[in-house]
């Protein structure tokens, strides 16, 4: 068994990676994978769209975590064995944070790291300020400052 939980989205070229991992399995072996699939949610795409709007061409999104759409994994892996593929939204309560919107604090430590790293400190401040404005509308805070944050995950198992 090869088991990967929340790590393979950081690696590039899934079209080569996953067939290679499947090829390492003994007959009857299983590849079990879970990855965040949040790139189409406002929490993630707003980082990209604002960075491109404010600083065109400055951010190389190849450095950001990448996950294909589920159909891409289906087409890539279904011919290699018995594939089971699904997505689930988990709802997390993000704690109130006096230093910023809870969704910003959550995403800036993961997805947004390569985006922010490509910018100068004053540019980071500008991007974060604009991002915060959008997050206040996309993910409203509760009376206690917390945010109920839906987080999508893609799962699959492939048995060869």
C-alpha cells in the first residue's frame, strides 16, 4: 500500500507521478490518496486573481499547489486498476483572529506562501488588504469572529 494524506498536491506533474506510483504497487496493492481540492474556492482563487490584477506576470502559479479536477484523475488512472474516486466538503470552524480574517490566516500559511514570496513587503501588504476585503464578503464572520469554512478534499483509491 502507498498512502498519501495531504502531501502530493505539493508535487508537480501529477500526470506522470500517479501512474509511476501505481506502477510501484505489487499485484493487489492499493494507492490511497487524499488531497485538498480547494483551488476553485474563493479562499484560493482570490489570491491568484488579485495577484494577477495588482501585479501582472509577477506570480508564477506553477509554484502553488496543484490538483487536477476529479475527471482528470479518473481519465489518468481508471485504466490502471480498480479506481474509486470521490470528493467531500469538510466544514471547519476557524478561530477568531485579531490579526486578520481567519480564512486569510489559514490560507497564507499554505496555498498563498508562493504567491506572497514573489512580492515585495509593501506589495504583500497591498495584496493582503485587498484579499481581506473579499474574504469578509465571501466568508462572513460570526458574532464571535469565527468563520465556518468549507474545505473540499478529493480522495481516491486505486487497486492494481
